[in-house]
């Protein structure tokens, strides 16, 4: 764990140097490599494809291996006779891609799956070879997905999903369409039936949903390392203490339970949970538990200072990157493009229920009929890309744990949000 954290900190620090220019030749060389020489690198990638033996390694999560193997098989058929392909799939969790690649970049896979929030660190670490067919990828995929895969106008990875966000699951046996529009009514129904509405309250990923549409600000600074945050503001229409009080009201409601994502799945299976906030990764489990009563929609509004505030969200995308040190770079780009094309994004949706980033695939009737994917797409209009510095996560966990416990020490709410913001904006993880 310490090694992974060190790699993350070093890579993000390197990005800060790239963004700031660093004032030395080495930094300037890195910046040139990442931006000014992109066209030259793309020309090399688009050049003559090698014949003979071509060995490539691909990193994906274990659950996606069988699906990916079908794509690789079709790739080999498509380009049969042009090279002797030896393509192997290796298990690597998407959450660990940055650490695994930057920890030993020369021995990392030629192609690797990753979430969009790791993009900048991998660029700064010199690990990503820019997409070979820039215009084709930009035109084929959703604009937000392309933006998530880009830096300074250059696309550095091939998007393949647009569903890495969260939304509301609900059991239609208990809730009407109008019930799930507000947090107040959801909690009321849950309490009336001695059931629970579930949320991983102490995760900064989910906690952001209460702040995104309040006018209070949060984001990462230009240094790529530290955060700015006004969640403790004492002026304005919505103040920091207003949100804190709203969170406290929700956390202490008899219809609410703060628990990890995995416990939400257990709750729907044993019948204790009838609604909750989660993502598409739990769609199969929800459908199996609730059957025809399985419902999903955008996040509800919640009451804050007498107003209804639409809950926001972090939204995310997954993509395949090509290792800058791949021995067979041209073929690596060709394969990455193949496994993220329209046909294979549809195959991934059909077999893995993953929402496509491809424009045509995402607009299909088949995709629109899946409640979870329709919900995450609808919620995306209220979402932002996750771009945060390391200090954010621990500060959010500490704050939300205190709120979830009911603020047992009766700490003044202003002191509580001041401590939250001090933690979020700290230069190092506290």
C-alpha cells in the first residue's frame, strides 16, 4: 500500500511540473514529448505495421477476460496473415493501473484498461502513447468521454465505457416514480416500511453529490496536487453549515443507513434495503434480487436550508491506454482501437452490461432499455469529472464518519466544516 501511494504522489508531482513548466530543461523536454511532438509520434504509430512475430500483453479486470478474448480472436481473424500474433491477457484491477504501470513502466502491459481519473498521472509519468487516429476517435465517441481521455486537446487513450458513475436504485414494490424524486420521500417510505435507504456516506466519491449543485466550490489546483474548496463558506445562498445540517438530518433519519457498497447488495438480497445509491456494477445483483420491481433513475433532490437541491455526482469513463514503451507500438494502437470500436463496445454492453462511450452504440434502443445505464446517462447532466488531489479522500471520510455517527460530541458545525476544508486543501494527506 505504501508503495502504491508513493507512486501516486510522485506521478502527480511530476504532472505538476509538466503543468507549471518547472523552469528546467528536463521538464521542458517532458512537456515537448507530451504535447509538441505528438504529431510526430502519431505519424510513427500510423506507419508501417510490422510483420513477423508480434507479442502483445493486455491488462484488464478479471471479470472482463472472457469478453475481451472474443475481441482479440476477431482481431486476429481480421489481420490474419499480416503478422504472427501472440496476444495474452493478464489480470490487473483498473484501480491499480496507475501504480502498476508507473511502478515498472518497462515491464507493464502494452495495453491497459484504466479509469479516466488516472490519465494525468500516467501522461506525466511518460506512460501513455497518444492515440494514433485522433480524429476518428474524437468523432466516434461521446464528447465527454473524449474530453476525459484528453489533455491539452490531444487524446491519450481509447474510451470504451461511459458508465462509471452513480445513481439511485429503488424497489418499485415500495416506490412510485414521484416518490424517488426527493430524498425526503425516499426516507419517509423506507421508515414507514421499517426498511432502509443505503449510501456509502463516508466515501468522498459519493459525498460530493451533496455539494455539486450548492454553489459551494471544489476542485484541483493548477499544480495538479492540491485542492481548493469553499465547503465551509459563511456567506452566500447556501453556507457550509447548511449542507452539514442537511447531511446530519439525513444520517440520523430512521430510514437511512450509512454502509459500504457491498453491504447495500447484501441489504437488497436480505430485504432490509429498498433503495440505495450505487453504480452499474451492481445492476445484475439488483435485478436478480428485485426482478420486475427493479428500478433505477437519476439521483433525487435533498432538502437544504428549506430548498430542494439536485444531487450531483462524479462521473467517469474507462479507456484503454497504450504503453509508450511498447515494442510493437503500431500494432498495440491497432488492437486498442479494435477493442474499443463500435462493434466491440456493443459486444461489451451485451455481455458485461457496460454502457458504451461510442456515440452510435450509446444511442441504441437496446442500451436505452437498461434501467441502470439509462439512469447513469441521465444523471451525467448533473455530474463532473473526478479530478481531485490526494488530501480529499481522508478528509471526507473523517467528516462523514462524524456526521453518520450523529455528531456525538456536538462539535459546532462551522468547526466541523472548517476541519473538513482544512483537510481537503492540505498539501499532504493528514
